[in-house]
């Protein structure tokens, strides 16, 4: 069965994943067994509601992050946080799964209250989608961003590699490449799925079962790379 068919063994066709993303639905993306070996719940940021934040808290359990592409991050002055931290803890990452972290800083929308509630985080997350789109169009600046968001906050920003999957093949880049191909604004939410019983990353089989129960598309990193690079 080809990649363009309805499914490819354990994983769904990339075409189904793209259709779901265009419809504002979450998808499950497993990266690679020899990398993090994790499945993330991935949303187009503009579609995220308070109920979606609740799903990520309760069903996924990992860190709720919004990935923005390198060009948007550069225009908004959003750094890789390890480039600007002046502290011994930031001197060497020695990551087992990659050469560097994608983390930028954390933000809250200025209209939020504490920033941590499902409503507050959904407000921050969903607003980042039109911001990213306007920034890419040259219609939104770092000063605009500072007027709308404050840092630190409760939504973690991630900065994609300059050439996305050609440079790095993490969930940050997989999600952003998916957004580009789907034609949605270049801002995606990623949240790792964890196992309540073991505390470890949710197994691929368990992630497949979750996707089936909820009618979500499930794809692996290799499948996305085959189609999108």
C-alpha cells in the first residue's frame, strides 16, 4: 500500500493528516524510534480552544508548546533561549537526541489573567497563528508582539530550524512542515504524549489505539519526510 493510500500499516496516509490539519483537527505524529521515540499531539495553533488545552493536559500530559518558523521568529526577535541565557546551566546541553534545543522563551497574551488556565493558554496559542501569518507578510513587528504578549508566561515558544526538515527532524520541524503543506498559518502546537502508568513516553501501539478511539490521524516522521521533503 502506497503512502497516498488510506493507511500505511500502523500509520495513516499523509493525505489524511493534511486534510485533518486543514480542518483544524489535531493529529498524532510519531517522530523516529532512533530519535526521541515519542508521539506528539499536534494542532494548528489557530484552531486551539480551551477544550483542546484540556485534552493536552489530560490525555497527552507533556509540555504544551507553540512552534514558529525561523523567519517569523527572526522577524519578531525571538531567540533560541540557549543563545541568550548567561548561566552555567546553559553552557552545554549534551542532548542525547539532537544537537540543540528548539526552545525560545515563554509568553502570555496580555489579555490573559494568570496565563495558565485552559482559557488563557488557548487565547495565547490561538492568537499566535494570525501573528505568525501577519509577520511573514511583513505586517507585524517585534514591537507589535511586545504590545500583545508579555514574557515570561505559560506558553513555551519553539523556534524551527531555518530549512526545517532539511536541517532538523524534530516535532517542531515536522509540525511546521505539515502546516506549510496544509496551507494553514505557520504556527503549530506540539505536546508529548506520556503513559500514565509508567511515566514514560506513550508507546507507539498505545498512541495508535488512542488515535483510533478518537478518530484522529496518526503518522510517522518517515512518512512526512517522504512526502514533504
